[in-house]
C-alpha cells in the first residue's frame, strides 16, 4: 500500500482537530500543516457568536480557550509530556515534527506555487474556512478531500453542529468527500452517524462528529492509497444547505435549551 504525501489545510482549533491530525499521521506522511486565517475563520466570528449565544456562553467558551492556551504553554515547556501536542494546530505540528505555516488565501499565486513545489499526493481539508478554486484542486495527484460534520447531502454549509441541534436530530453525522468549487459538494468516499440524542451543546456535538470524522478519514486515506475508493454521488438536489444562523434562529435555539458549551 502506497504511503501518501499529504498537506493538511485547516483553521485554528484547540479541542478537536489536533487529535485527528495525529491520527492521520499514522497512515500517511504529512508534509505540512497550514492554518488558514481567513475572514470566515471561527476565531474571527466572535461578534457573531455574541449575537447568537450571548455574553455568558461566549465568555464560557473563552475561558475554555484560555485554559487550553495555558495547557499549551505547559505542554511546550515539558516537551508535550502532558497533552501530547493537542492544544493547538501549531503544537500538533511541533509534536509531529512537521512544518507549520499560516496563509490568508489558499487561492493566491504564492500559495499555489508553494503547493506545486511540495507536490503532495493528497490535500486534506479539516474545517477549512475558504472555498478552494480549480487551480488548487488540480494540484494533488489524488485530489483534495474534506471532512464535514454531517451526513451529506444533509446539513451542507455552515455550523452543522448548530443546525443538527436546532432541528432536534437524534443522530448527527460526518462525511469524507472529494472537494469541488461548490461547498460540501463532490463524491462521497465514506460517511457515518453518531448518536447525539443526549447532547445539549454544540461543543458536545462537535466532539462526537469530529471524533467520527477523524476515524472516517483514516478509512478514506487507506482506500485512496490502495486504489480502491468506493465513490458515492453526493446528490445535492437532496438535503439542505444552511448558512450562518439569524439572530431569531439563535434565540429559538437557546429557548429550546440548547447552548454553545
């Protein structure tokens, strides 16, 4: 089985994505981990989160993030002895001894040249906050794949954890699929579901769907490296696409006892 050379494109996350990148490193050679700092990155949506969830919920999330940042400092000082490089994307790169970089635009000429020079077999997107255009999609030998936190084609788009809770779903999902110019489009490689019937917060849903997504990604990479991918059409005429919630939708979400954390 061929061991693929992979570039990971993601955004900052201190809770879920780092452990999935570590899992990925067990089945492929990660060439670089790229943190996309884009206007649509969740770290740039604080004002929106305040509007949707209120001061106390955002403050609670902020405290969790501050605590994680302190754990990151401890982890770095002790050679990743306590938290295993899972407190940030950058920590994960250091732990794995993989090059880490930041970009503001994955479709820029500079970034495209960098990817062409690296010549990855595969690009993996974890919650990337930017649409990938054809020049980038065409670079890897085996294409670009994405991990999305729903059972596609259901709950395409933004904040699937919010919308699945909003609609009272008993099960959430995760899907690994090939990427195209359209959001959450492209053939499905593998997907699965997880019980969220007891979840009251987005954080709980994200924890379960991200964990599932990390496991599914390993299966997808194994299929690609063995040349035995079972592609399934992602029929976007079915299911629904969701954008960012309105203030009223967020109010209804909270009224039904749902929370951010």
